[in-house]
C-alpha cells in the first residue's frame, strides 16, 4: 500500500493536491451562503448501515461498518483499492446476493426497515435503489429500449405515449436527450463512453428510484466526459440520494457533500466533505488524502 | 537496446517460432490433403450413381390398366426389338437386359395415364445393373464374361441398342424416390432420407428445449453444491459415452419397457436426443458463461428478476453459441449408425416411411447396409449416399452460420 509509483490513477492526486486546497477555499465560501434547505435535508438520513460485517467465504471484507446516507446529498466513498468501498455500495441494493460465497451480518435500514429482512422483496428494492456501474453497460438494444426496459418490467407506463414520455424525461434528466433525440432507435452501444454512461444513468432513473448507487462511474471515461457526468450528478442530487464510490479524491471533493474513508475493510473516518478533506482526524485518512498511501 | 544481450538465446527463440509456424502450416496442409482425398475419392466413385442406364421399348398398353401381366409386355417388347432371338436360353439372356423392376415402371405409367390405355407407347425402362455397369465403364467389354457378368451376345445387343439410340444414361430418379431394393438399379435412399429426417426432427424437438433449459438452470440458477458438481461431471462423461451404449439404453427402455415400435424414427430420434443433449448442455453453458456479467448486473440493478435478466438479456446474447452447439450436436446425430442398429433401424425397408411410427432406416445405416452388399452397382450407390449425407451436413452447417449471423446482428 505504500508504493510510490506514479502510474496508478489515484496517485495523480499527489500532483493535484495543491489545486485541491484552492478549490476548497472557494467551495467552503460558497457553502456558507448556500440555502438553508440543504442543511435541513442533511439531517434526514435516507439509509443507515449499522454494524455491517461482510465475508467473502472465509475472508472478512467489511468490519463493523456504521454509516448514515443523508437524503438529497452525494455521499462519496473513498479509499485505496480493496478497501471494501465497492462491497459496501453493493450491500446497499443487495447486489452482493448474486455472489454465492458472500455472507452479510448487520443491518441496513431503508424506510425504517432492514433491507436484509425476510419480508423485503429484492426485485422491488432494486427498483427503488438504482445502480450505475464502473464500466458503462448498456444492453445491446436500442437507446430507447435501454431506457424503456425498466419501466416496462415494472409496469410504470400504461400506454405507449406514457412510455415515450418516461424515456424522454429520463434522457433529458441524464442530459443525453439532445444528443440522441434523432437516433433513439440506434443501438445503445454505438454511443461514446460518456454518452453510454449517461444512458445507463437514464436507464437507472427511468424506474424512478429514490437512491442511486454509483460505482466509480467515471473511471472508464476521459476528463471531458467525466466533467459531464459530475455536473449531472450535481443536478441529480436535488431529486435523488446518491452514493458514489470514487478513486479520484478531486472528484469526491468536487461533487460530494459527505465523504467516508474506508481502509482495509474498516470505516476510518466520515464527515462532511469539507471537514474530511480540510481537517482529517485520523492519520490514515491524512496519509491517503495527501497521497502517501493508496 | 543497441546490442543484443544474449545472441544465442535470441536465435533459438526465433528458430523456435519458425519451427512452430512451419509445423502448424504442415499440419493444416496435411489435414486439407486428407479431406480433399476423401471428398475426391467419394465423388469419383459416387457421382455415376446419379445417372442410370435406361432402355427404350415400344409397348402396347392393355385396355384395362388394372390387369396383370406387365412382365409379359416387357418381354414381348424385347423380343420385338430383337426378332432373331428364338432359343429359350437366349431369350432368358435377352430379358436380363432390363431390370426386374421394369414391369412395375410400365404398370405405374399405365395407371398414371389412363388416357393412353390400349395404345402403343415408347417408354424408357431401367436397365439391369450389369448393363448399367458396362455403360458406366465400371466393367469393360474386354473383361471376361464372368467378371462383367454379361455374355458376348448380351454385349452385342447392348451395342445394337446404343447405336439405335434406344439405350442411354438418364438422371437416376429411382435413387431419390425409391426405398431399398435387392436390385441395385431400382434401389433408392428415399426411405433412409425420410427416416433420417423424422429421427432428426424428433431429436431436435426433444433435445433442444431440454438441453437449453438444463444449461440455463445449471449455469444461472443452480447453487454450486456437491450435487451440481456431480451432475456437471456426469454430463461431461455422458457426452463422451460411446453412442452404441445409448442404443442399448434405448433398446432396454424404449423398446423393452415402454414397448414402442421397433425400427421407428420416433425411437431413433429419442435415442439420438439422449446422445445429443449433453453436447447441447455443454456448449449452451459455455456460451451462457461467455455473456459478460455486466449485462446480468445491469438487468438486476434496475429490478429485473433473475428469470427476466436471463430470458430478456443473457439468453438472446448466448443464442448464437447455443444454436451452433445444437447444430454441431445434430450433425453428429445425423451421422450416427451404432445406436440405430440397436433399436432395429437397420431393417430392410422398401416402403418410404410416412410418419414417425413407420419402420424406417437412416442414411448412415443405408451406407452400412449397401457397403455390405456383393453387387458391384451398390458400390457407387454407397458412395452416392455418402455424398447426399455430406451435402446434408454441409447444409446444416450453413444454416448454423446463417443463424449465427442473424442473431449476432439482431438488436
């Protein structure tokens, strides 16, 4: 973990650390003048994880994680590779159920009910907690069908016009509509990487979720596409609660309001993004943010 | 890198690469040579069976087509063509020029054309296999009479018929419309073709859905336990079981226990399905496994159920592979002889089967039967049947390619 090669993407943080601090000064100034409604929303937790332990076979991947996910905010999960941040994210919509060797202990509260409780329907749960993956993974179908698939299987549209409207709105919300409105029936895989990822976001929001989980949504994209997605995430947080795993500390600093730092399966530090980046309490967080480990 | 660090090692590596390329090229050349030899030799010995020597005779049809005695009419016509033949022994030799099936051909013509009843017609009748062999050059006039199985007199009659344009090679429609026969010149593969078709149909109907469903369940739904591992190992073993064992199984279960009809394409298809299913399951699982997991995750993450993610997304993407596997399995089934022998599809079938319960044989079994026959004329028919079988196989492979293309570009 202490290697100092400059090849890994998170190490580039070292180079940008200086700009990061400047960026922060501007942001915290802006934050003070921001609306009161944001602080009110911050008090409301959409999801709460309590004493979550996860094992893959004999190996324990997460140790006693307790983390609140505030409503209508972007929560960033950061940490070095293999620290368990993606595992935690995938616990939030039970995507880890697919992995047979995965065993989960603890509680994740959503609407005052444990999502691992026996009466929870996982299909229904995943419709309410959507997910966007690291690599854009559109279905090998048309752009329209990619977005329409979710509403179709959940019966959200009563007729053709309804479905058209949902697809159009979702694409608009994902800031993709203008680019694809003339070729809605072209294959989704024919789009560029950034467009594909926005298509995946449109697909996720088409089923009207309450929470959107994003697993390194920009790590397969170039800087310009990344900027597009980040701006989009900023828009979406007004309507949705977003949890995002990211390798890029600048990205966490730019888009998130809350940051949680994971290290070797443990939640080391959590707090507002300003606080975690400007004044980390734990030595490990400090080392990671300053680029000494990672 | 201005100097070579280890010239001997580098030289050896280059040499090894050259050797490997050469060996690969040699292997491919050898394989193509063998395949070419096989195809050329089969074509050379088989193509002549698609033609058949026929003799034109003038026959006066009886007023009532239902009357018997067509054999006599043929003989009478032969005698009329060669009026100088009077000896009883010579007449017998003369009659041997045409096939014993010729009378049936006349009768068939008479019944198909009742308007021609009572009038004289010119009709082309199938010559006997010995005449056919001489015309096709399989035996020569210089050969001894015992070898060519034609007497000197018969040879002279044949020459006379040829010069008067009453004997020529025509397309061998018998080969495609008749069932098996003891007379090579009127024997055909229609019964075997129909038998193969019905068997494969049954095989496809049974093995494809069962195999694909089993593959989907095992790959996508079954938990990884010792039981599923055991099933997996056994399916792999089953794919390697000699096919005759499946035949014995079919004999014991389908014929002896369930008392299904012997020699029926239904049972043949069921046995072939047993044999094909492991292949379909194995290739089906492999192509399901090849679908990227990101597609499954994408579907599950927007709240699709497991079944929806499999049937809406995974299976369509795996379909080209599944179809290829199925056609490979079917291609193996169409060439299978041993299991069909066990359930009685090796019988001498003269009538073309009309359904899955009629007694039938199959193309490879027909090859097996004819390869065993002493008549020289069966030799070319054996090769011709192999040509038809290979054409069938190539057509199936073509269909596989077309289907794969179609499903791959489907959006």
